[in-house]
């Protein structure tokens, strides 16, 4: 099973999706192969989405924001402050 992100395209009066050749080859698919497709909207999270999530699921931490930011700087960029 492979998971890909693709876009819906209009074909005449219908809509369809394209499967990359690599997926076709890896799964040994050919014309008329039956496939099962699960559909879900691929949405990018915004900062506002993250704030809303944090309100619903608050973190239980004893660290203040400054400590967390220092840890993030170190983990992401190797910067110690």
C-alpha cells in the first residue's frame, strides 16, 4: 500500500486523479486493475489552527515559553542560548 497526495483534475464532465508512474510500477498496476481509494482532504495547518488545537488540548508542562523556545532553537538549528 502506498500513500500519495495528488490533485483532482476535470476530464470532460467528470473528475479524476492521476497516479504517478512510480506507484503504478511499485504496485504492478495495469489498465483495468481494481484499486481501493480512501479520500480525505489534505489541508495544511495554519498557526491559527495550532492555537485552536492548543486551546482544546492544553500542554501539561512546567517549562515556560522561553525555555521551550531555547529547546526548539537547539533541536532545529543547533543553537544553544
